[in-house]
């Protein structure tokens, strides 16, 4: 969670971290199962919904960076 308020207040930071931790711990089992599925079937394409456009755009950027990095490693290995 990004915030632009009380950034120096350690108690606010602690409360936010605690709240976020509780939220993610509720979803931990589901997230672990999703990761197992993704790792077991890497060729499967993820369903991209409009509601998840921020995550979709982030994945596209990460994928492009990975491809560029791998291309650089491949061309560097050939030298």
C-alpha cells in the first residue's frame, strides 16, 4: 500500500503493515495453490480481466524486461 500521509509516523506504518498482513494471510492458501498451478503449467495463459488492468499492465512490463534481459544474456553468451 502506498501512502502520502503520516509517512514519518511509525505507529501508522505498524498499523498499516499489520492490517495488510492480516489481509494477505487470509488469502495465503489460495495464493500458494495458484502459484503451484502456475509453476506446474507455465505454458498456460492467464485470464486478463478489465478489473485487473493494473496487474495486467505490470505483468506485460515485467515480461518485456525479462525477454530483454534474456536476449542480452543470449547475445552476450555468443560473444
